[in-house]
C-alpha cells in the first residue's frame, strides 16, 4: 500500500471517488480547480472504469 500526503483538494477528489461520484464538472480558475485533475489521476492510478479521461 502506497502512503501519500494529500492537500485538501486531493483529499476531496479521493473522497468523491470513494463515495461513488460519477459526474464531475469544474470551472477553471477557482480555488477548487485541482479537484478534477486529481480525480483523473486517482482513477487512472486505481485503474477504475469511471469514464473519466
């Protein structure tokens, strides 16, 4: 098991994926802009079939 320290937005992204979030939108330039790219990174790392590219 890989241990990783996350910032708040990364933790939010991981929590959304673990809770089963299926739809995510983002608006560039907001403080939460990192959530969508983090969801993509986590889903690719976990080899999830979420439809996120």
